[in-house]
C-alpha cells in the first residue's frame, strides 16, 4: 500500500514544491519505505511507498517509455502478470516487474476501459504531460481511498483528507448538513465528507481533469462499474452451488498471496477469517502467521475461539490484549488517522492488532465482506421476520399500534433488555422501511431523537441509503438489503480496514471482495444465504471440512467491545468530559440537557445509550481537533506520540 497526494493548478502558491512535500509527508505512515515527487507546473504530484512488489525497482512515480506520462498508484492488481504479455505484444516496454507499470500501460492502450481488466484494489492518478490531462480511478468496491477538492481553479487529491488540509487554498469547515446522517449511521455514505468542499471519489468511478476547448480547466466524474444485481441463477443443485463457492474462494485467496514480503492473516475465530487463514496455509504450503486481538474483560473477548481455530489450522499464532486505558488513550490519534469520526469501537482493536502484525509481516488477509455477500448480519433475518409479521399487523388499527409503541418505551414492569428487544420487533415500530429497518438496526439517533438533541432541525438522514435501497425494486428483499449495504455500510468498513491498518504501515487484503467472486455470490439463491435460522449457510457448508464444527457454526458476535460497561464505570466521567465542555465543539450543535439526560439514563441502566454516546464522543473529539480554539490541534508527530504511549499486552502462542 501507499499514499498519494498532489494538486493541479495554473496558479500555484508560493513554495509549491515544499507544500507538496508537506502534503506527502503527512501520509508517511502509509508509505514509510520510499518517497517520490513530480513538480512541473501545473502538476505537483507526490507519493509515499510501502514496498510490497518489486522492492528494488518499484519507485514512484513510474513513467512510460518516453516519460510523457506517469503514474502515482496505491493498491495491488493481482492479475497484472496475466495482463503484461498482451501489453508487451502491443508494443509497451516494461522497466520493472511492478503491477503499477501494468496500470499505466493498460491506460495508455485502452483508456478508461483498462479498469475492466484489473482484479484488485486501487486508487491511482495518471498525468499526461503533453495533453495536460489527469486521470484518476478508484477500485470497484472502495477498498482504497481517494479524496479530492475542486473549486474550478484548484484540483487537489490525496489518500487521506489530512493531506488536503495542508494546502493553504483549502479552508476546512464542518459540513453541517451531514451531521444528522453521521449521528444516525456513524458515517456519511455519499460523495461528500464532513469537511465542506472535500469529496470522495465514489467506488467504481473514475475522474478526469483536463482543459476545455476555450482553455479552462474542467472536471468530470464517471461510473465504470456497479454491483451486479440480477435474478438468482437456480439451475444448479445445492451441492453444486456449495462446491462452486469453495472453488471460487480458493481462487481469490490464491490470487491474493502475491507479495515479495512476509504475509499473514487476521484471525478472529469466526468462520470468515478462520476459513481465509486455513486456505492461505493450505495453498501456500507453509505455516501462516495469524494475529488476534481481545479484551481484558473475558466476556467480550473472542480469543479462545481464535486460539482454537489457530490450533486446528496449525498456524503460528500471535495475540494482543486491549484494556480500557489504552483504548481511550488511543482514540484521539486514531480519529486523526481516520480523518472523520470513527464509526465503530472495533476500529480501535483493529489498529492494535495491525500494530502487532506489523512487527512480523507487511501484508495480511482478512475476512471482511462475507456478511454483505451471504447475509451474515442478524438484521437481515430479523427484517425478513418482521416484514412477514407486519403484513398481518397492518390490519390492527393505527391508534392501537401507536399505543403499543408508547408502552414499549417506558413500560415500568418490563426490564430494560426486554423493552429493547421488543422495540426491535414490528410491535415497537412503524411499518415503513425507515422505522422498521433503518431506525431499527442502523440508527443510533432516530429522527425523533435528533429533534430532541439538536439545536437545529435534523437534516437529511436516510437519503443516501434509500437511493440504493430503491435502485433495484425488482430484486428480492434480501438482495436489496445486500446491495444497499455494499454501497454504503461496506464502503465505510473498508475505510476502517484501510486506515487502521495503514496507521501501522501494513497492507490488508480482502479475498471475499474480489469482484468476480462478488458477482458469483450475488447470483446465489436467497435460500442458500439464509437457510432457516442459519445465516451464510452456503459459505459454512463450503468450508466446514477446513475447520472445527464449533468454529464454523458458532453464534456470530460481531466483534463486541466492553464499551457499554466502560461508559458506565466510575472512571467514565473523565472520558466523557468532551461532551459537556462549556466551550467545546459539540455544544454548537446539541442541547446540553439532552446529552445529560442520555448519560444519566445510560449510567442508571434504564437504557443502553452506548451507540449514541460513542457517536457524540467521536464528534466532539473530531470537531475540537479540527475546528476548536486551537485549530488543528493534532499533528502526525503528536498522533505517533499518543499511540506509542498506548502499550498493550502482547503474547505469542505457537
């Protein structure tokens, strides 16, 4: 993996070369092995390299034969060796064995259509010096980040937002219109970010900066790929579907073993990461290094499952144990790394296991993405059940349904956990998709809760998600849920995976999200995804010979953290102080009394406010870091210093 940054403008600022160096240096954690620049006006382009393939000759930028075109590249193209002979026959001459050069020559030969040939993860920029044209692209599912700024004169781009903020022509301000979506989901899923004027190139898109016929700069953004959603192909027997799943999974794992550096896997003890680890060991023919993270609070730690899986597979197993103090000490620095508030507490654990792995390997394979392909989340099954029950419950008078909902909010005779469970059923919800599904299983703060919390009326909450939900009305309900998650929720998961691993200078690869494998998985009949009460049924059947039955069929926990009890403990007051700071960022947006009520009810155990408190705490830290009285209070040096103080217990278990 690498980091890229740069800008194109006909009015470069004073000291443009040193500015480019500052932007690129901000990404040093993404590429500590090498640095390269190109600065010939109007283009100023920088690269930080984490050397994975062709270690000695892969320095970037990489140029074509006559040096009229160059590429800055972040990613891996796993089928580059297959593409190279055809490009050589077309007359392209290679200087390296790097996949980066295949991307450059592929674009020279085919233009944007080259993207159709690449299997992998990538974000790259190609500069054509003669044509004064910049081309950039991001991989199909958004595994690699690409942020940009465009105001009609200045175009700037970077792997992380923090590099853009180094440019004096880019002023940062919070994007208030997206606060409501953030409070609901923990992230924003469209092209905008929480910084005004800074955008994400959407997954499966490319962009081009060039000059119009009248000589003015222009920018266009185009889609080149979308998740294929079609009617399931049901001509195969169940046994054939299962066998084909296994064959294709082995292929995608084999592709991702391409590396000239040590390689390992993350192992949580769930079926996804355990299957990937078992296949890596079987295909590579050597003992794989596996890495796990757990908590001092045993009830929330899955290390026993990881140890059992590692012993069954025969890996060289390593683990790290995380406690409350290290967790919260690292939080501000990891928000700096992620650029926006952290959506899920598990990101913190992911950073620490990445740091552990980075001591021994440079590449890890992970099990990310399986749930969004094969229906692994409980919300998919429960939404199906709710919808079936709701079809009859609709005939109950609306006034009676409203009364039942009110009863479930504050019924004194019901325990809090029972109220919470019943509130997730059709009895506690209105029957449209927003209440029954999104408020129910996604939103930390519903629209009503935001109305009580925010000083201004809530903005758009679900528009981005519903755009994808409604895009395939002809598909099955499960397919629609999977598609919408792949376009929103999964993209954020991949950013978490990228940014937390790259904070430790380690590359993560996601075999389940090979786009050929995904296209196959989207054709699988729903009955093989959720089979009765068994979720990811087809995957479990496909790998059950690789692993102990208890690992394959154990109940999914979703990487829990002890956050709820940490936020109720006696030491929580110091952690939560940013929520009530009298001159803090948060108080420009929320009512103090609403926050205090939430904290009191959570502390008393009357309701579980963990997700909402987490959203507010992250927003407070993020806002203070970028827009507080001290301005941008976090720097790369300070982030490294904070993280270095966050020592955790590491252990080796062969």
